[in-house]
C-alpha cells in the first residue's frame, strides 16, 4: 500500500502544471489535499478535477512570499484536517534578464517567491510535520539549480538557494533524528506554462515568444503527470534528491564531470538558441 494513502498533503502552486498534476495524483493515491495558488481560477479548476476523482480538497488563495500568511495557513490546515504529513513547496515564477539590465525589484520578486516561498512553507509546516510522527517535505528546485544559464541569473540564484537550503535541512533533521524526511526535486524541461508566463526585463520582452516556442519544441520533454509520478515515487522511497527527465540526468552528470568547463558549452548552446 502507498505511504501516501490516508495522509494529509499540502501543495503550493497547484493552479496549473506540476502543482495541479501533483494534487490529482495525490488524490489518486488516497491523500486528503490542501492546495493553494494565487491563480484563483486555476486553483478552482484543479479542485474540481480532484473532487471528480473522489478527493477531499481544501483550497486557499495564498501568496507564498507573505510569511505571516503562510504561517497562519499552516496552523489553519493542521487544525482543520487534523495533521499534516506531506508538504510540497512547488509555487514558483520565471524571469528572463541579464544581470546588468535587471532591476533590483525583479530579482527580489523572483527570490521572494521561488526561494523565500520555499523557506516560508518549510518552516511554517515543519512543527506540524514533526507532530505527525511521519512527515515529509518536498522542495521543488530545478535543473537550473544544478547549472547556470545566461539570462537566468535570478532564477538560478533562487533555485541554487533552494537546493542548498533543502540539502542542509535534510542533514539537520537526520542528525536530530526527527521523524521528517526531505526531498529536493530538480525537474528538467516540463510541458507547463512557466516559460510562457514568465516576466522579462524590457529589452528581452520581444524575444520571450521565441524562447517560449523553443522551450516547448526542444526542451519540454516531460509531461506534468509524469513529473508528478516521479516526485511521489521519490517520496515513497524517501529519496533525498529526485531528477526528472533525461535532460536533468544528463545535465547533472555533465556538470559533475566537466566542472566549471561546462560554462563554455552552455555559452555556445545559449548563443545558438537565442537565449
């Protein structure tokens, strides 16, 4: 029987993409879910699909960058549903822009959502996960948490930070013998709207459509449903790191072998693709 069966699971960024696929697969595996997003319509669509499968669903409109809101949300979910066993900090945004042209406010917004959103969700729910006696936290990094890419400095910074934060957390909880497992997830190209919905520094706005088309055609090889299954299979096996897609596995191996020399290859590939 699945470890997930009968558990209470929380998913942020559940209005579309991987978050929606995770919510639906959690219900199929027997979990009660609490899902959130800033996209009200998308969140309700996910809830309707989950309820059609037969799931018990709580929905909340939450901006994960708002710490006090997230802390209140964690306490409220635990009080209403009785416990929290699994938290998946999935909410995130993308951004295109070079360091020299990028406004500070845009970098700060990416860090607020993609990194601090993960920190807020982790710290707010950790006491409840520990109290469950059988908790698990999943933080979604990215393949961009494994290697740097031109025009992605903000996203790279956030996703590298998620990786470091999550790996340190995993060690701390093991050393303290806490009943909470930790998984850091690095998806490669997933067929979602994250690139299409990304913001960009002014001089890159005209290129965004071309980059999105390139991503959809060449890089987005894995469906959200497949990604969700890989993530939850990793949770079942208590894996510390989960790589999603052949591209993520190849990049991980390449960066390990090449070391800093990988940057020359990425510069060439980025120039060829227009990124």
